[in-house]
C-alpha cells in the first residue's frame, strides 16, 4: 500500500488507519487478530485513546503489537478525565498530562508513542503549559510527535504557533465535514495532515444501516432523519459500486482518501473481512467519471449532522486564564461561551462541541 507523509515528520502512514475506539467490544482475542491482520495487509497506523473502553482498547493494542512494535505508527490520545461525578471532561494540566502519558505507555506496553494527540482542547489550561509538558516527553524520545483532535480553528492557530503539529483529527464523512473548511485550508497551507475519523459514520454509511438502534447502542442518539439520509445515500451509491465491482464502503473510503487535504482515514473494523475489503479499497484507482458522480451525490446532501445540535444545561460558569467565559455542561465537557451566558441557561451545542446560542 502507498504511504503518505504525516505533516513534515519522518512518519509515513498508510492512507487507511485502523481505528480502535470500539475494538474492545468484540473481545480481546478477535480484536488482536484484526489488529495483526491489518498490519499484515499493509495498514501501519493504529489509532486509540486512553479513554476508549476505559483503557481496554490501549491494552488490546499493546498486546497485539508488542512484538512488532517497529512496524506500527502508534497513535493514541489523552486529555479527557472523569470529573468528581464520573463524567468525562478535559484536563490538560501538566499533572494530568503526565499521568495520562505514563498510564498509556504502560497499557500500550511500549516505551514510545509515535503520535500523542490532544483528544479535545481544555479551555482552562493555557496551551503553552500543556506544550511545555509534552515537550519534556518529546525531548526524551518518549513521544515522537504531538497531534491534535477536535480543535477549533482559533485553537489550532494558537497550538501551531507553539509546536510543530503533524496532524489534526476531524470527523469527516458524507454528513459531517461542512464546518471544517477553515481548518482544512489552514492545514493544507502548513503541511499538516488531516486524519479523518468516522468515515463510515460509525457503520451507518454501509449497506446494513438500520432504522432503529437499541438504547445501549451509541448510534441510538443519531437523529432519525440522519439515519434516513444515510439510507438514501447508500441507496444512491449502491448501483455505482456495483457498476465498479466494489462495495459501498470501498467506494466511500476510496473517494474520501482522495479528497483535498485528507492524509489518512481512520476506520473501525470489527471483522477480518472488513480489513480485507477496506485495504482493497485503497488499492483501486477510481475513474474520474465515477469520482464526479460521487461528488454530485455529496453536493446533493442537504441533511447533515453539521446542522444538528444538542441541548445542554450549564452547570457552572467561570473565567479562564485569558479572561474568557468557560462553562461546564451537564455532560461534563467544558466549552467557551459568550459573556451573556449564565449558569442554569439551556444552550445549543454543535456536534463538534461549539456553542451555537441559547435555547
Ligand atoms: N478523535 C476523536 O475524537 C475520534 C472520535 C471518533 C472516532 N475516532 C477514530 O476514528 C475511528 C473510526 O471511527 P468509528 O469506528 O467510530 O466509525 P467508522 O470507522 O465510521 O465505522 C466503523 C464501523 O463501520 C463498519 N464497517 C467498517 N468497515 C466495513 C465494511 N467494509 N463493510 C461493512 N461495514 C464496515 C463496522 O460496523 P460493525 O462493527 O457494526 O460491523 C465498524 O465498526 C475510531 O476507531 C477512532 O480511532 C476519533
């Protein structure tokens, strides 16, 4: 498989990476088989995070790669912790970052991490403090590079002025990408690779899209009109895929990996067949007329997750280190809001965590 340079580093990643956010759910034995098969077939970027499965994902990845460590670009993330009531929140203070890195190293059974990514920015810690802490690890060779994820354009500019960033993770699929134009442009101008996540919208952009999901399935929070839209898109893609002798996921993944600015896509795979099918998708040269047909389908999508929002009640309000107003949401996460927002207000939050207004 071709390899693509991550930023300006000496890391060359396969255009498709194995996303391990949910890999613990299929059991360690099967998960390890999938990870090893992925590496055997040419995938070299493995992405996980300290919070995936409460650390289980990192443990499985560590077990799967400990004897083939040099073949892997190991990417993990940190910066999310549980607050006093057990809810996830951001903490990028030096103490918390050190704890997260040390724990990840142990679970991953390694003495170095190729790409340590900030999972979500923390509006209560000055980025410089986090960068200084991470640089201690970079200087000692424990972290090779620091990447970002779920960052706003303003925050990205600040981070990029402090440290050489090779990559930024953003969600990118047919129904989620419209709000990232500025980030994409900035990354292209600075040679920062975009690592696109949830390319198949958690499996919804495949032929097995279901109308309803049980409550314990994370996809049950996706609004029904989005699921209906996925069904419609898959219906449009299916005849094109058949014409090309490909599957719908293959068509989508190949199309995405050739979008401007995209360096790598992270795909979750729960079956060995997914690995084979998705790797095969990278080795196909899509004819330009097929690309245009898919471009037209993408342009025709009106319902988008980018237009959806969550309603959240504000639990706590305070000023951050730069005098900006920060709130803690009932879901635990912290975000920056305008000065008119007060504790107890109900507000709208975009799917990528931005304040959209009072509700
Ligand atoms: N930075 C962040 O905050 C963030 C957030 C989310 C995700 N990510 C990263 O992105 C990765 C991918 O995201 P994701 O796993 O949530 O979503 P995804 O890659 O869009 O979807 C994964 C699901 O698609 C289905 N699938 C994959 N290949 C298939 C194929 N060839 N045919 C049919 N179905 C196929 C599988 O569903 P079934 O298992 O149901 O068969 C799989 O679990 C994560 O693992 C993680 O590394 C990062």
